[in-house]
């Protein structure tokens, strides 16, 4: 991935990475890759809720997850293991650490629930517990190496607050929450890797206005003031719409990467 150097911009994939991700090169279809990305980021969100983590920790982990699979193949790395490693690292980056034991038990519970199995408390001296622990710790290092230790993440939420105030939209009932929800959901799409946070914030405003029938300023191209293009914002909206139209297959494999179909 291209490095942003010392700027505050988020790291973005190269054009070559967009056209041919490692998973696509390994024969994973575009639809399956998208579903597995959604599944992984939803796992992160579920674990964050169970661990009572702040939203920023979940959002950062989701961005790291999306970035990682532009550097590595879903054929080589389990969605579940990568998701746990991303959240493990995110709790450190966002300064909201949790006990390793809690992270391990939460992801064990999620894995068992996904397989419709009854989850039982893990023995901290048992084989299963130590395997999950080692996978999480090793996964963190693989994540850091794959991303070149560039784990800086800037989120669109702060931009959104400023933009809404500038456009005098914060006073409209339900508008802030609607746009905020779109930002949170954007982590389940590759929008958080393809575009800078200013563009995602503008997209959230446009999409919220469309769904709430709110008229936005017509006299000027206001999005340009916020360093975003209308065409890019529309791509973000399209990715969100595709997300909302997607129903994940019940048979989706999140544990064993080697069993993925082509």
C-alpha cells in the first residue's frame, strides 16, 4: 500500500492493488471477498460491543482489517484470526486495552456462536485457550509487518461534526444520527481504504439528506470546500447501498482459510 509519509492522510491502496487484490489473484471471487470482508468487520463490531469498547476502537480495527486484505489473501489468513488481531492492536492504538483473557473468550464465544455451538468457558491452561492467544499475538505481528508498521488511522467522524455545523444541518431532527450511522457502517466496506475521511463524511451527508428528504445548498459545490469530489462521494454511497443489499451466506467460512471455494 502507498504510504502517506508524515501527512495526516490515511494510507490508500495502489491502482494495481485495487484491480487485483491478493485474494482475487488466488481465485477468490469478488462477491466472496466482499462477503468475507463484511463478515470480518461485523465480527469486530460484535466483539467490540461485548468488550464494551468505544466506537473508535472498533472503527480503527475495521480499517486495519480492510487494509490488511489489500496486502494479503483470504486464502492464506482466517477472517476470524485477522479480526481478533486487528481488535487486539486497535485497543492499544486507541488506548483502551482489555485483558487478553477477555479478548480470547469473546472471540471464542463468537466463533462458537457462528457454528451454532454452545460456548463453554475456556480453561486458561487449556490447548484451545493458548491456541487462540498465540494466534492473536502472532496475528498482530503479521498485521504490523504487512502494513509496514503504518497503522495511523484518521476517522471521518470529526469531519462530519464540523461539516454539519458549517451547513447548519445539526439542528435537523435525526440528521446527525443518520449520517453518523453511515460513517459507522462504512467500516464494513472498502470505502475506508479507498477514500479519505473528508470524502466519506461528505458522502454520509449526501446519503442522509437523500433518505430524509433534506435539501442541501444548491448555489455552490459545497463539497469542494471540504476537499471532496462529488463523484467519489457517490462511489461511497454506492458501496453503502451494496452493503445494505447484501445477505451473508449462512455457510460462510470465517475460521479456516484453506477451505475457501474459488
